[in-house]
């Protein structure tokens, strides 16, 4: 009698665990055709009502995932062509790693990885595969689900405001002889125009609104406040190869911190902020009963 390969068992087991976790908070999970490269498509619901937020999932499973203890992350290899393809998605794509030994699920968002030094090198140089770091801190539990919703909310907010604004502003400023010199990237949320050697920067979407609100509190014009943020921000963190020196805003003294930990902390703050802005901070997580 033929024996079912362990890889096939792991695939079904991991998909089942993921669906249980995501559907347990009321989100809708759709399994996709295997040939597409993405395993699941997930729509986020809140209190039984659909939101405009969604994301894709690529599932990896292992009985013994490779853990880098020094960096406290698992290394999951993906094809560079897949990375390039996924990086062009409007929706987030989460690489989720299922550890069959513990039953834990860990995740990393591909657009976030693509902005790291490793991701940028892979996209620029090519090659067959690249190792994606999946942090042990990124568990698929309550905090992780809130952060995932925050990433989806942040990307949706940028994209929904971006294209209409880009089209309208490009037309209006073209009438003034201004030329868009930097290809618009929704994740940056700004546009740079040039006319006769002078440049003008426009900040869009939620980032632009926060800038306006901050400028009112500081009693400065948005332009002056933006210039001050750039000047002070460039001097508030000094990056080394493995460590950063971060200025304490209360004492003004620079303090040493792991670069990896600093980048994780900053990313987590941005994700949690996006989640709470759309009212998803109260997501509850129900574990699957064993």
C-alpha cells in the first residue's frame, strides 16, 4: 500500500492550522490554485462585517525549521522571481511558516522584507533564491493578528489615496510646467516635481494629514515643520553595521541599541498605529483546541 508523502501531510496540516487561526477571528479564507504561487487569499472582517482589507498568504511548513539563534529568526528560502512578482502586489503578501513540532505559526510581510538590505540586493542582483528572515517575535497570535491588520490597513490607505491624487495633481501641475521627476511609490506617499531646476515635494494621504496636524500643534507652517523633521530626524539616529545610536528625546544622550531590534521596534509601532487608526486594535484571538 502506497504511503502518503510527509510533505503532503505537512501541507494539509499547515493550511488547516492557518485557516483555523484566521477564521477563528471571523476573517474569510479562500484557498487558491496551487499553480498561482499564493496559497490563500484572506478578507478581514470586523464584528461580522466586511472591511476593504485583504491579503495573500504563501505557506511554508517544516518539521524542523532552521532557526538562526543569533538573529532570533527562521530563514525561509523563496524564489527571487516570486519575490519580484509579489513585491508588485497592491495587497500585502504574508510568508507564513508552520512549525509542525510546536504548532506555532510565524510570519513576515514580503513588501517589508523587500525594503531590507537583503531584499534590495536580491531584487537588484537576481539569482535563484533568497533567504527571508522570519522573526520569532512574529507569531500568529492576538498581537500578530492586530499587526497584520495594521499592515493591510496601511497599504490600503496609501493605495486608495494615491492613484486618484497622483493623476489629478500631475494634470494640475503640468499646467504650471511642473514635471513629475520621481516615479510615484505608494509606500513613500509623496511626489516630487521639478520646474526650471527647482523642486517641490507633495506629501499625500494619512502621512500628509498627520504632518498638517503636527504643524498646527507646533504653530509652524507645514513646510517649516517638514524641514525641521528632516533636519532633526537625520540626526536622531546614527546607523552602524550591527548597532544604532538612538538619541533619547528626554536627555539628548545617544544610547546604543541593536540595529535589528531597533528596526523591528519601529516597524511594530507603525503597524500597531495603522491597526488602531481603523479600529482593529480590539481583535480577539481564539486558539484552536488541541
